[in-house]
C-alpha cells in the first residue's frame, strides 16, 4: 500500500490535481483563491483516509475523488474553504463604501 504522500506526488507530477482545480474553478465567481486552494487540497489529500485514497488510486478513480473533494469545498457554506476565503469576502461586498465627498452629516 502506498502512502498519501506518494499518491499525492503521482498526481502532482501528472497534472491531474491542477487540471481538476482549473475545471472546477472555471465554474465559480471567486477565482482569485485558486492557488491557495491548490495548497489546501494537497493538505486534504495528505490527511485523507489512506485506505480510501489507495482504493481510488488503484481503481483509477482519482479524477472522481478529486473532483468530489473540490466541489464539496467550493459549493458548501460549511467547508473550510468557504470559512477561510469566501465568507468574509461576501460580507465585504455587502458593505457600501461611503464617499466622503458626497456624504452629508445630518
């Protein structure tokens, strides 16, 4: 059985992780965090259940596994990705900026 690090290195070398991230990020509004998420995904893979990761690797299901992990993180409002990157970005969009030239003190 291979270690998570060995499996991760295979998919870093062949570009599958990068391709999966690019495909899924092309569907969302906030793309500026793509590089950060790449690093997060590597950590997720390193911490993933070794038996399940080996099963996906041996049975050629890594594309499906990676896509599912990415989709779950990008589209869930309870994911670590949402909490670390999107939550406060969305809140800042809701705040209107006051222009001091047009603001009247009443």
